[in-house]
């Protein structure tokens, strides 16, 4: 427009002016829903390289073997045709047996919550986000860092129920050390089944504990034992004792979870440069050998037992020996682990972990980097999805909110892009033409509330508005948000008769002494 000219009359559809004054948008969550990832997995390694790792794995299993520290497990494998040396407790696996057994594990497995609206599938393109597993400490801005305890365990279950981006529970975050060890699994499972209606978790450790949890989940679901075995309702994780060793509690977990038909994630404690070779290819071969050894045992016990491939390998800082999460090597191992999981047709587990000693910028970028990596690796089970800090030594209330924001963003970013007549907006483009704007057009107004992602935590106001409102940084806002979510929390409905039966079971098992860590 030349100087002195009157402004042109606005085009039709542009007459209604939007109030462009930035307004404070109420923090919101995306609705709960199953997360389908539209990204194609990254293929970091060639088919030939994956096959080379596979063949090296079979050579390790056949020539070096794995120390299997539970007599029962050695006998099961011996009966299946493995070579067992009782003196060293080492088992050597025939490569053809391994390939045949691993092929029996299912590519997908359903997980059924007591609330069917929270049912999930492990496998395919589905991403299932879980809470932290087993941090001994808990931290928040108000109370600082403290030992894990029952009150925080329950509050973090409530927060997990309230966060829509969290799909299932993991255990325990934090470890409630003020409860009795022999009966902790009973208290914690009852809390999971009453304070949440999402899929619960059990630690393995001892067969009796897993059978207790099985019975409690059966009661909560109102199904028979056979129905629970056919439609799994809880899951767990075991860590191998790298390199090339599996101890008694973990072997109990493999055997009993297979017998019970519940999904088990097998994850090596893979520290490249320490418990694993310093080269990533060597680390992958040893990791893979440990996972396939455990998978073989599970399939011998019960063909078709659901197994999740735990592709979590980290390097150590060679100057200190400390594990390093969020490194390039961590991401590369996740990419390659995803390819190996697909090679065997197994669901994939990975985790966006960080090494930061506090909830700060390091915690954020060390979480965000592997988060992108694991989504591009085809992750199905995302353990430690919210709250992880200090390399797993603590769970943080504020970090739960920061992680929920990142997960919501990533979930939105991995959804398919609509391309159709409405989204191409040709009528609106014709109407506006060159040099105009779309703010007040009907096409925009009709989509005002839902067109773009709206944040849970991020503050998109100007600096002046942010300053006038108290200049709260992301941690301070996260602190306020977790408190708001807990204040608004409503315990999910549970049939009084089922609650009574659960409480009676717990009381009876406590009177019997619960279950020791091992027997």
C-alpha cells in the first residue's frame, strides 16, 4: 500500500478480527489413547551386518556358553539338548535349537488391564509408555531427595494414573523401603490394582511372588487362571548378569513368567567397555546372546511364551567407569537393537534414560536425544518413560511432568499427516490469495481449538507476560502441575466385592508370612 492510500476493504472471510493478545492457555493433556508410531524404523546396519551379529551370537552361545546359575534351569536346558557343565554351571546352546526356539515367541502380545479401556498391545507399531523401574530414592523441589517410601510410591502411582501419556505401571517407583520385604509385593500390587486401572507390574525374584501377583490380577480382572494365561494382565523384566551369566532370581523369572503366560522383557546389563566389549558390534553380539539364551529357556518351558527384546546397551565413561545414558553410542545401540528385535520377530523394549544428577538442562537433552532414537528404532515397550533421573537412582516428580510434555510432543509428531480435500485448503487459499493472512478465515476458525498441539508444560507467552506472571521456569511450572494433578486425582472405580476379595487375599498371605526373596 502506497503512503497516503486508504486501506483496502478486507476480503470476505477476513472481516472478523481475532483477538491477537496472547492469552494464558490452561495446561492440558492429550486424551489417553494407544500410541501408534507412523515413523519407519531406522536401519543403521545393513542386512549383512545384522546377519554377521546373529552368526557371532550363535557362535558365542555354542562355543563360550552362558553361566546358568539355577540347577532347575540347567536341567530344563539339558533335557532340551544343550551341553551342560555342572562344575562351571555353564550351558552351551546348539545353534539350531536356539533358532527354532526363538521362532516360537510371538511377534505381538496383548496386555489386558482391569479397565478394558486401558488394554494394550506389545508389538507392531504400538508404543506403550511405562513408569520407572525400581529407583531407591525420590526427589522433588519442595522436599528434596529422600529414601523411597510408601507415601511417595502411592502418590507416584496416582500421578501415573492421572497422566494420560502413561500407559502402564512399572515397579516400584520409588522402592518403598518402609514396607516389609516379605510382603512388599502384596502391598505394592494391591496399590497398583486399586490406585490405578492400568496394566500392573511384578518383580520376579521368587516363584511365590509371581504366583501371588498372578492371583491378585486374576481377582481384579474377574477371570479364571486359564483366561489370565490366555489374555495376559501383567508383565515383568529380568536383567542378565553381563557378561554371559544369568543368576537365580532372574532364571526364576524366566521360568515362572513363561509358565504363567505373562510377558517378560529380557534385558542385559550391557556396559560397553566394562561388562561388554568396548566395540559396539561386540557389545551387540554379547547382548544378543544373553537375550536369545533367556528366550530359548522360556520357549523350552512353554512354547509361545511372550518375550520382549530388551535392547538397552550403554557405554561407560572410560575415565570413571560410570554408565553414560544419552550418548551417541546409547542411541546407536538402540537403533541396532531394534533391527535385531525385528530380525527375530520380537517386540522391542527401550528406554529414554539420562545420567544427570539433577533435573536440569542435561536431564532434558539426555532424555530427548535417546527418546527420538528409540522412537525411530521401533520401540514397543518404553520403560522408564517418566521420572528417571540420576542414572536411575531417583525418580523425580518434576521430571515426570517434563517427560510427559516431551512424550506428548513426540506422540503428536509421530502421527500420520492428513492429506485430503479439507486439509489441502484450496478454497481458503483461493480466497486469501497472495499477501493475505489466514488468522480470521473460516477455515482457521473452524479448527481453532484442535489445529495444533497445545502444551502441558511449555509457556509460549512473551517475555513480558511471563515476567509479569512471576517468571516461573519449567521446573517451577512442573512443580505446580504435579501438585494440581494429584489434587484433581480420582481413584478409579473398583467393585467393592473385588476389593474385599483382594484385601482378604493379601491379609491371608501376610498371615502366612508372605514370600522370601528366594526359595
